[in-house]
């Protein structure tokens, strides 16, 4: 019987999430600026009352698409975002493999659901015997803690 890899503690997970948030926010801002600029160039400026409603929904859609793309690209390549690399966390499917794009999208949408439920989907890992979030179960993925890399010895 193979031993299950260790699960990272909640504080380590939150630290990686903070790191990734600091990386994805500028990407969201750049994507929104680009899309809004293109929309204005192509369609001109709509009437003031239409602008607020249309632009707010467009910004939400662009932000969501940017976040999903950010995470799915990193997860698909190595199973880790930059924040996850810094904190030695890796996303794998139940077989231990890097998850596919479909699982990544389901995980992102499930994470949104977990957050919208007052964060209960995230806090679930504190009472779950497998230390999984709700969106881990939805996407059939889990976070594992990678072992420390051995330090290179200095030459005298």
C-alpha cells in the first residue's frame, strides 16, 4: 500500500493564495484595460446609463476569464502556480497526475462557489479527513505538500 502524500496546512495554502493574488491582480487590470479599450475603439462610447451596466458585466467576465486562464495554464503545465511553487504545494488529480484543463476549470468555478459560501468550502479542509476543499471534491483533485529540496553544499 502506497503512503498518501502529506497535505499542506491551511496557513501554507493561504500564503500561496496571497502570493498568486498579487500576481493575478495586475493581469486582471491589464486584461480589463485592453478589452475596454478595444470595446471603446470598436463600438464607441455608449450612453451613460448603458455604460455602467454593460461595462460592469464585461469587467466581471474578463476578470473571471483571466483568473481561470492564469490558474489553468500553470496547473496544466506543472501542477503549480508560482505561489504554490514558493510554498511547495502541488495540485494533482486522485491518481497523482497533473490535472487536465477541464479539471482546472471545474476547480476554479468550484473555488468561486466555495468562497461565495462565506469561505466554508475553504474551511472544510480543517475538518475533512483528507484535508480537501469542496472544490477538490468537485474537480477530483487535491493539494499535496512537496518535500524540501536538499540544500546544495557550499564549496570552501
